[in-house]
């Protein structure tokens, strides 16, 4: 715990000049950073969603600050369909599903714990899937259509997921990459995603990364102090 706290403190210092949208000249990017990521006003659903965290305590989930950001991001992007890979505790799935009441398809390779199943079954717009990745992508494409927003969350198959969903990305699409600094291998892969000619503007919030695909825009990478 102390090691993680000190590590975050060090990274906060490294990112100090990247706070509050300083140096960002794009109005759209400045808005995303200052009025979506840094928004501090309480939302109607925060208290109910906070209570869900206790039901699956100990299972993989982000910091609550990050989950609230996901909630606001969904409200900001207005996706018509969300694909969620790596269900984990199901908390992130619930935050995204609750934001705009749009269909969320969530995938896990292994059978989900009963507590997670119970949590997700309370959400009317969440569809669970367990099994092969390729089969899940095909099934979702045929039954609910292409996603506007993809979350690559608590899964060790992040590389495979990224390649599987990439053909379905459109100019308005966004991929959320969870924990890009989880280990050295994932950090190296994240740097490859940033440099990949198949991706557009990218954002690094440390706990999550955002990848956009509007190729009319100049390819840029933005680091944000969100620790």
C-alpha cells in the first residue's frame, strides 16, 4: 500500500505540468479534460453506485475517482452501444451502464463469481457473456451492432481484445484501455498503441487511456495528471 502511494506521488509530480488542461489548444480536448475528467460536482447516481462497491469488495475494480470519470465519459460521448471486456467485479460495467441506460455487453473468459452475476443482473441494460472472445465479438455484432465505446478492462487478453475490436472502430468510436501501466509489458504495448497509425488522438490518464479514431484530426498524444 505504501509503495503504491509513493509511486503515485512520484507520478503526480512528473505530471504536474499536465494538470487542468494546461497547454491544450484543441477546444474539444480541453473540454474533455477540464469539464469531464476534472468535473467535481455530484451526480444523481453516485451514492447508489458507491453502495455497489461494497458488494464485490476484493474483486478487480478501479479507484472510485476513475469509475466516476467513466460515468461522466459515457454521458459526454453519448454511445449507442458499449462493449466491455474483462468484467472484473462488474463495478465499471455498472457505472457505464447507469450513465445513459444504453446496452452494455460485458465479457469474461471465466465464469463470473455469484456476487458479480447478482450485481449485473440488477442492471436491465447489461448483457453478460462468458467464453471465447471471437465468438463473443461475432455474436454481439450480429445481435446488437457495432460499439460506439469499448472498455478493455480487467483481462490479461488486452492485446487480443484490441485487435479483435479494431476493425469495428468508426470516426466517432473510443476505446478505453484499463491500467496501461499495470506492468512493463502492458506499458510497452500501450506505447505501441499510441504510436500505431491505426489510432488517432490518445489520452493518458494513468489509470486509464483513451484512444480515438477521427483521422481528420492531427494525431496527438495528451498526458493528463489525473492521479
